[in-house]
């Protein structure tokens, strides 16, 4: 169940991020320019994504404390939206693969590489479409980034605190007598 819950959270986050990107450009774009606004919004999305996929809130807070200043410096040097999208995607891939990942390192590198290329590629298909394209690009990026969450939960029986699991064990004990 943790797999589906994590993926569903990723889908909801992707939809909210797309809405925030479009609204952010409408509000802050006239003040700072569309390019730097999109870059800053995408950097914020990356920090929130790292926080959201963390196994524990404390881990997410640590990731945000590291990623936030890194992306802030990035934006000062390269406020280009395309470069920021690549940087954020790389940061999320490293964060998820190195710090949150499980399994063989070679497999994690391949999975994260494919997800990063897929997220950037699918997002790039929608970018030329103006504000609608921006929303679709951010949404597509989030959807692809959510795919590893489908298999992210540990395999095995449900936790002992799960009411359904407890009822199933009691039913099996009754039937086993």
C-alpha cells in the first residue's frame, strides 16, 4: 500500500506544482521576467520534491537545507529555466539515488538516469506551448519523477499496526483451528 500512496502523493504534487508554476509566472513574471521566474519556481519545486520523497521528515529537512542554498547559488549564476531544469533534475536524481535509494548502486544509477532523461525529455515536449505548455511540462516532469515511488516501498507483509493485517491474522488463526 505504501507504493500506491507514495505514487499518489507524487501525482498530486505534480499537479499542484504545475498549477503553482502557471500562477507564479502570471504573478511574478511581470516583475522579474518570465525566464528567471520559471527558473526560481523550478528550483523551489526541486527542494520541495526532495523534502516530499524523503523517508522521514528529518531527512527531508536535511535535504532541503543542503539543496536550497545550492539551488540559490545556481540561480544567481545561471537564471536560465532550461539549465535550472537540468540542474534540479540532476539534484533530485542524486538525492533520490544516493541518499534515499536502496538496492545495487549500478541499478540505482541506471534507474535515476532513465528517470532524469525521461522527465526532461517529456517536459521539453510541452515547453513551447506558452503558459499551458509550462504547466504541462512541470506536470509531465513530476509524473515521470513519481515513477520510482511505485517501487520505493519495501516489499513484504504489511506493518503489525495495520488493522487489516491484524484482522487477517485473527481470521487465519480461527480457520486454522
